[in-house]
């Protein structure tokens, strides 16, 4: 479901191609047919799965075994030079910033497929960037756990997907957005360029 990366460059005109149409029809179908979306219930029991690739960052927010929200974004040009452990840590920080309204002040578990992050707070030799991120992590009551990569498939897939422009979608696919809203799927693009999908459904 990737879109052409050239669309994300300045000065490139966005055109809705047949590939774009197929991708978004597939996305819409997947969003409305999955049985695992739920609204959050209180502020306890949150679990985050995060992952990073050389294309982007992806994370999933879950509560009581059900998905509350997805989020992903492409890497910024300078981030493509980060070593793997910094990218994995960036994915954790991305998740905390995106869902701070859910996670701040609450105990949560964060699962990553990079084992060394589990021992992050006990490491002595850290670069400036890592130290800055650790200071942010200390503001949250979170426990970082190791989760085998192949079991972290959703966050892994999100980290490898390109992120589209919501403004372009609004201009070309108003009907698509209306259809998604009708099933309580709300898309938004943050200032960081992250595309976030929240699923607002009535609990059983």
C-alpha cells in the first residue's frame, strides 16, 4: 500500500493515480473490516508496541488486548543516519509524544524488538541525543520490554509504510474521508508529519 515517495518532496504536484486509488480502497477496507478496534476505557492497562525501519517509525497503542490507535511517520533526512538502536529509541519517544494524553501519569508497558533498549537506563555511555530522550522517558511511568521482532508485526509494518498527505487526500478523496468518518475512523496529520488513525466505536 505504498504511495510514491516523490509526493512528499517540496514542489512536486500531487496527482491521484490509479495506484493511489487502489491503495486507499485497500486501506479503507482493512480499517472497516478488522474486529480489533476499540475506544479506550479509562487510563489503565495501556500497552505500546513500537518499531523502526530505515523508512519510518511505527507504533500501536493497545488496551486490554485491543487496538486503540495506530501511528506512523517517515524518517526525516537526518534520521536516516541514526544507528539502529537510536531509531528504535526514536520510535518509543514518538509513541510517547503522540499519545501523551493517554500515557502521561499512567503506568504503561512499551514493547520493542531491540533488546538493548530494555537496559537503556543502566547504560553509562550515552550520546547527547540518547540522554535527551532518556530525560523525556523519565517523565513517564513506562516499562520497556523486549518483544521478538516477528511478534511485533503491526508496528513493524507501520514503520515500513509511506505516509500520505491528508491535505492531498482531502482535495482528491472527500468521499473516502466521509466514508471513513461514517464508520468512526478519524485520520489526522500532526505537525511532525505523522499520520494517526483513531478508531472511535461504541463498546459492546
